[in-house]
C-alpha cells in the first residue's frame, strides 16, 4: 500500500496552514521534536518547535494576505522518512505592498504514531533569469 497520498496530504496541510496564516493548524503539521528545523528563504536555521512557531507567528502577524502555488518536482519515501521537493510561488500582501516570491523548497516528513509530521522545511529564493 502506497503512503505517497498521505505524504502529499501532509504537504498540502502545511501549505494550507501557511496560506491561511493559521498557527494552530501549522502546529498540528509540525513535529514538536527538538531536532525540527525550518529555514525561511534568506534566513538562518531555526531549530526546535518554539523557535519555528515564533517565526510563523511573526510572518502571520505581519501579513494581510497570502496565496501560495506549488509545483512538486520530486518525492521520495524511505521507511518512516519522506521528502517533497517543490517550487513555491508565494504572493503576499504586507503593509499594503504586494510581493511575489519564488522559492525552491524541500519538506521532510517523518512518520510517527502512524502520522506524517513535518520535521524540516527549507526554502531557497529562486532568482529570475
């Protein structure tokens, strides 16, 4: 039985929480393990759920609107670990300014207790041209 649909559902849940600026749903997607890592485009690594949650809260607080399109480039599953590599196109309105950012992202999920949790998100800005 393929677990790919479950991994893709967990990936969609992450982007839905991101787009809706919903920290409670974001919290349900992420592992609370101390080794969880989030690297926002152009930023340093955040380690552990507390630091990660604080960063999302700040992003959500400073953003009036988010729309995110994704284009999955690769997926891989190995036992209880899986990754999704994709392009994110994030349209954001903040302080009455619209910004469109394109990033290459990797999301790594770990299966714990029968559920897939995000343990690593890394976004790197893509330059046009």
